[in-house]
């Protein structure tokens, strides 16, 4: 299917594309007393609706129902852009509310397939107020612990983007889709059209991924399966992939952790999960795909969330994305695996302008408050608070080729006003080797290669306590 037409498919054709054959059942449409030419008496509105119905075969701008997507049952909300531009009016709000109520009653995830120009002019503020109605239904569904995965089509603008789209837990988009709060007719004349695309929204951290029409069903199905099939126990720490044998000195631990060929996060995630999908962006203008990998993976048929540092300095957007991931996993009762590997938080001027301290504080708070179990493995450098923010209290492990330190030995040497050549003995004094960390009680243990493992599985970490009602 050509990408240039995929985003403009009719609601029912799109439902046929993403759902398993013969599984879609349309929900009954709520009835609302009709008034001539709508609530504002807008002359010609009834005629416009009639023409839209004749052209599309639909009675409103959304089609809602239940179906299976790659085997997972869900409530789907498909916008029909051919019906008055997919705009939202009072009757649209009735259907949307009914869809969310049904989802909560039957414990089903919600999938908005969005294609809308925004609120319906012919219904004025009554149309605009439907956004509040939708936002409440979305919030109630979120509180019920049910995931929402949106698919952005062409176009997704106005209030539809600002509620059903951007308000979802996971946001996927079709290539080239027009996405933005401002529609094409209300933007400044000199606005760059490239800023209002699905690709731009992913780059800005407002959407998670661009997915082709051909891949949409399997990708959406995997997301739904992972978010609705949580593991029932904490994630086990992955086995070590790098060198075995413990370092003799602190400086050796540092050198081994910094070795260019040491396995990084990608290798650990690939070995741990059979399949995984990425959660990208902090939802406030930033993304850090080179410094923090976040998402959900399939482990023994169950869903586990992950946040993994990649060995580089972590940007503020990376910390905020990890915090977003932990909030979502906590709400859905999905265990979390975190991989620590960073020389420290980015400390350049731009990082400060982006709120480095606040972003790290947010992640510390989310890890501390999480009721879902978090398991941490230090796989390389554990540099200062920028690494500790991702570490689970009482359930952090380390590989033999890693270290964890209050600060890098070279920086500690400088702070202590020692000459640079004292970095090596300073590393020993800091006691940063994995075996030192075990003795100090900072970590629970050291993981080994599967071939060398001879110990029984670790005991579960201390319980975080009952979840607040």
C-alpha cells in the first residue's frame, strides 16, 4: 500500500488493516435528541451532515468497536476523516465516551486511530468542550490501569492530537502524517511544514515511532500484548556477557568498564528479550535515543519494561523518558529492568538549560515511589548520581566488568586537589570494584556468565509495600 494513501484510509478500511479478520464488532451508538441544524442552529449544518453520511456511509466521524489485534482484544476508535474532516462534535463525544466506558467495564486497552482536523465549527464551544469530556474518560481509563496506544494518521491536528493522540501512553504514527496542534489553515504563513509531521514529533519526543502501514498490525499487536501481559515476578538480572573474573584493583575495574569492546546495552537487551519495542521521548520536547534506551520487551512470554543507559553521558531528556517509562510500568503492574552504564549525567551548559537537575530528581522520585518491582544491573560505568538515579534500592546487581562510584576517579582526584597521577590509587580508596560494592552492601551481588553460574537463583528483593488504593 503506498505510504502517501495509507494515512487517508477510511475508518473501516483501516480497521480491516489493523484487526484480525472477522473480529471487529461495532459498539451501539448512543442516541441524542436531534435539533435542527445542530445546537447552534447553524444554517445548512444538517445538509452538510447528510452529504457526509452519503459520501462515507457513516453517521458520525468516528467508528468504535471491539476487535482483536494479533490476538489481543481491544477497544478501537477509528476516525472517518471524510465525515466533516473527522471533526469532534457532541455526538462524536457520545461515541468516544461510550468506547472508554466499555473498555473499563471489560478491562480492555484502548486504541484511538486518529485522523481529525479538530473541533466542529458548526457546534462552537459545545464541540470544543468535548475535549474535556474525552480527557476525563482517558484519565479514568488511565486510573483503571488500562493502556492506551494511539495511531496518528493524516492529519492529526487540533484537540484530537492534544487529547486522544498526545494523551495516549504510546504514540505510533504513519509515515508522512501531518501531526500538530495547529492545523494547516491556522499556522503562521512562514511556518516550516516539516515541523508538523509525524517524523518531527518523534524527533521532538512527542511520539514514539513511525510505523509503515504494512507493519502496523504486528507492531500494534506486540505493543498491546506486552502492555496487557505483565510478568508476575520481578525481572531476573541478566547474566554477564563480558569478561569474567573480578578486577584486582579499582583502576582495573575502571579500565575494564571503559573497554571499547565491552558489551553494551543493546547486546544485553537482545540477549534478554525475545522481542522488544521502543518507548521514545520525554513528552516535553526532548529525546535521548543515543543515551537512554527505553521500552517493553517479551521475556518468557510476559512483558517487562526496560530503561538502559548506553555508555554515554545521559541527557536530561533521557532521564525524563526513563521516568515516564517507570510511571507507565508502575501503573500497569509491569516489572522493570534497568541497566546502568554511564560516566555520568551530561554536564554541559545546554544540559543545564534543559533542566538536568530536575530531570534526575524526577527519576530518583519515580524509582523511589514505584510499587512495581525494579531490578538493576550495572553493566559498565556507574558514574555518580547520574547512574544512581536509575538504580533500584536493595535490588541492584553488577557484572564483573563494571564499577560504581560516587564520581569518576579522575574527577575525585581533582576535587581532592591531588595530582592527576593519583587517580589510580584514588580508585582503590573509593572501593568501586564489584566485590567492594557487595561488601559495602551497595549491591546485592555479582552476576556471572551462564556457563559459570553455580548458585541458586537470588531471593526476591524486599517488598515495596502495599499499593495505595
